[in-house]
C-alpha cells in the first residue's frame, strides 16, 4: 500500500495514508513513499491527531514527521518528489535506510485510511482541521478550514463567499483549499448508507396507488360502450441521454416523494465535494474554480434535466368521486 494513512481503534492510534504513486484512475499502482497521520481516542468516541509519519519510497520503512506543517509540505509534492529516508535529516541528522523504521505497518492493529496525494498546502495563518467521526457513521470525517480571524468554513462555497467578503485575502484563491477527506481501508469503520430507495440506475418506478377526489372527471377515461378503463395520459420518458460525466465528477439523481411536482432532482458532485444544483450554479462554480476549465471541463458537459416517468391515469367507474394514479413503467434514469 502506498500513500498517507490513518489508523483507528479503541485505545489505538489512527493512521492516515496518502498514495505517492498512482495510476491515471487515481489508484495506487506500486509501493512508494507514504505519509500518514496518527490519531488516538480520547475519553469520547472520536479519535484525534497524535502524530504524522511518512514511508520511504526506497526501503519502505516508516519515519515519524515532527509537525503537521512538514507533513503537508511532503504531501503537497509527494508525486513529483518521492520521499526517502535521507530527506528526514532535516529533523533527524542520522536518518538513513539502514536504521530501523519508527513504526511498523505489519501486525499493526490500527485502522489505515487512504488520502489523496498532492493536496494543496494550507495557506499561512489558516488551519485545516480534520475531524474523525465516530465508528459506524456514514462518513469517515469532516474537513474544516479555520481562518486567521477564527471563522470556521465548512465547504468550498463558504470559502468562496468568505474570500469575496474579505478583500484583505486578495492573494488567496479557492484552488488553495480542498475538502477531500481520507477513506478508511477498513470499510467496516464507516457504516453503509441505508437503502432508503432503490439505486436510480436500476430503478423501475412503481409508485404507490393513491386516491384523490374526483373533480368532474368521473366519466372521463371510461369506454362508453363497455365501461372498461382507458388510459388517459402517458408521459413518455425522453430518449435523450445526458452527456458523459467529466472525470472525477458524480451525477446524482434523487427521487422525490409521492405527491411532488417533479419526479426527481439532479445534482453534480465535484471532485472537491461541492454539490451543484443547477446550470447557473455550475457556471458560477467553474468561473470561481478556473482549474477545472484548464482541465477541459465545460458547461456543456452537464445536464440537470430530470427524466420523466411514464404514467397512466385510470378512472374507477365503480368508485365515483375517486381517481387512481399509478406509475406503470420505469423512467429512463441513467447516471
């Protein structure tokens, strides 16, 4: 395993890994230098950062890093400059690969988690706070940025607004902030999301039958000759498919509850975990984050159009004053 790691348990430390050598899809491909953070639990259920370590890309041994600042400096350039034991001579003059590592990964009962390489270093005077959630939560932790004036910022949107409202930070940009959290290697630490609904990609819509008062529609929909039920209206799904989602982005389709005016809502999640709800918001986000434009991301690659369901409405001749609405077929939900 290569990267920066976190480890966690009762009365144990938590170590956090950053992969130093990655393939195009972001996965680590060869063992290389790793940087990791050590956490330990207090009396409460949440661990806290205890120490930082980095793995030599040459001998594979782990070395303790003296501070978070040094840790971030290594992490910010770990892909371009693979770390070796001799680099630790800045704080340990005798450091070399012949000396036994400060910590051993093999046989360690701590929980390891993978972090992203080359995350931007926290701006001077700011603090990047990683808060680990309790075991069993749906998310491993949360990232917060604390400004020099003590303001806690919880998302990229808040960072952009803060920089806009405080021109004294003119030398900073949103590209210097990142809310990407490490992921635990032991997936059991994070609880799986509850299945409130079926996966949109495999969903066949079957809405509950609901009754409503008839408003002068009791005879509509019945065959005048034999009284059989006749479909009144069919909303056919669009065959137009959304454009391919840009690399690193996620397109979410969230179904609404019964009785809503729309079938669902469409959101896009950026690589920095910003949630975009509309094309105007996306346009603003791309202009505030020009790095995405430089990597070929364009507004035309996003489609917030919600797929429509195919429905049939029947009138129940035997129950005057009541109508039944039923979803007969699935929509063209594609993610």
